[in-house]
């Protein structure tokens, strides 16, 4: 059995618990947003923009994203929304992808807008899936369990002859 000093094992558990808590928070947020009602809206502006991709000073080209502004109404009150990097987390960020999205979200295009019924100014064009929250929750639980197992091993010590 692998043994580590007790403080190290407990630190691993704490990291796992923190990651699991972050995943639970993200999942709870997703569940709330998944229940948001939607209304018809209209795109007022869209633009493609790029930013350099780099890591440690090495340049890897440009990542492109689509910015979208839109308007919608809830209960007779008009609202405006803005997504500076629409779908950036789910795309490779190529210029071709951003251009294709720009054609779908051109000014004047009809869209559905999801809004928070408690605060209609909080809105989104899409509600992302639960994947990241669940993965973080499961991974955090696994790391926490592993850390606790290592802590148990540190307190019981190796089996003697």
C-alpha cells in the first residue's frame, strides 16, 4: 500500500473536496438555468474577433470568437443582452467556425433568449449542458476518496511481520 505523510494525504482530500464543491455549485447553477423560461428576441449586432493563442510565450495562431448583442422583452419591459464570446468554450475557435456562427446570428435574426425570472436582465442565448459540473463533481469525489484512503494508510501504518 502506498503511504504518504498524513498532512499530504489530508491536503489531497481537501483539494478533492474543494473540486467536488465547485462541481456541485456549477451543477446547481446549471439546474437553475435549465429551468429558465425563454422568450423570442432579436439579434441587434454580431461581430467576429480574434485574439492570439499563446502558452509560455509560444504563439499558436489566433482564436476566434463571435460576439452577439440582442434584445428581448419580458412582461412589457425591454432588455438587452450581450455575449462577448458566444460558444467560445465549446468551439475550437477557428475563423471558419466564428464566420459560420456569424451567419446564423446576423443582425435582425430571430433568437430565443433564456432569462432568469427573478431578474430578467440576467439572460443567455443558450443554456449549456451539465457536463463540466458533473465531471468536476465526480473527479473531486474520486480525489477526496483517494486522499482519505491515503490518510487511513498513513494512520494505520504498514502491516508488520
